[in-house]
């Protein structure tokens, strides 16, 4: 019969192996070689959300394909619904925006992803982007605009919301 300390060592080493081999940290979800996390609170503008993602070792999420967009939308909607169910923002039935990493640093309409990825896919809402001082991007989830993108000023205090960060796997 194995001694208690030997059994404990075995259990701890098994846990370490499982944790060490995990693609993503706790609260992060793996998709196509990246780890994603929804930040439902506190609400931030685009600049605050990007700064938060950088602090976590990543950037706001890049959407490079329809598959990526479907993943982001599903993650956002399920996380948003869970936050609402848990009473984390009970003042709204649902949150209708989420910030992603697309922006135009020169405010000239030339959009790039904050993580440096090439822009290979977009899903702009009708009459968007409107450019000018609006240089960062969010996704709408309103009727007739579900999943479409809109540009807003990165420092706006009028449109604060949740975000999704992405970073490389462990």
C-alpha cells in the first residue's frame, strides 16, 4: 500500500501536469491557437479596454474570418447572459455592444488590428465605417444590426461596454 505522502506527491504531480499542459489559463477559452476572455465589468471605452488587454498579456480580439466572428459572437452572448443571470449588471436586460481590436490609429480610415494581424475580414454595418474622429470598432447586437461593426471614438465616454481580449496560448 502506498504511503500517504507518496499518494499526495502523485496527485500533486498529476495536477501540475494537467495545469502545465493547459492551452489557456483559468477563465480563458482556447480557439484557433489563441486564448480569449470576456471582460463584462467594468465597462470601458475602446482605449481602456485595449489597455486592460495589454495588462493581461494580449490585445482586444482580432476577427480574421467568419469562423472567428461566430466564435466571438457566441462567447460574448453566452458570457453576457451569464453576467446578467448572476446579477453583475442587472440594470440592463442585455448588453448590446462589445469592443474588438480593430482601429485606425491615424483616424484616416485605414484600419488595423491592435495585435498587428492583417485585416482579412470585416462585417461593417450599413454606412460604416464613418471614419473622421471615429477610429475604434465595436460589434452591435441590436435588431437588424446583429453582429455588425461600427466605428466610434476610442476615448468616448458615451459608449462604454464590455470587451474580449485575446492572447497567445501558454
